[in-house]
């Protein structure tokens, strides 16, 4: 992945600026790339723009699918499925490249984790 990494000297926070058009994690060409923010932003009631949920899911799925060490991205997708109570047909709204993995993780999200 091509990125520009730097640290905010005041707050001591690491910042990773993602480059539009580049591909998640391994940087190799694939059907999912970092979009122009204005094309995928949704404005919430607080007035702050957020990346759309389908775009977030696609980026996390593509990242986890192409970088074996990115298991947290897959776990994030499972939590997003649960939090948004998605049905299996939601996969049809996503890029075809990530649909199979979404369906697999949707199945995993249905497991009751009560111990």
C-alpha cells in the first residue's frame, strides 16, 4: 500500500494518509481502490462527513483478503454486519470482488458468542 505516514507533533498521534486510486494493503491492482472522498461521503446529523458503509466494507474486505496479517479488518467486517443487522443479500450492493468473502463473514457473524 502506498501511503504517507507522519506524526502530529502536538497531539503525538500517528496519521496515515491514504492515496486516492491506490489499492488497500498490498498495493497491487484490484477492483477496489481508495476512492475520492467526496464521491463516497455521507453526511450524518452532526454535520461530519463519513465514508459510506458499503465503501468501508469493500475497503476492509479487500484489505483483509490481500494481506493475511490484516485479520482485524475481517473482524471489523463481522462487527459491522452485526451492528447494522445486515441480511445476506446486502452482499449484492458491494463490489463483486468482495462479495464471496462478505457472504463468508456474514455466515460467521450469525454465530452466537454467548459463553
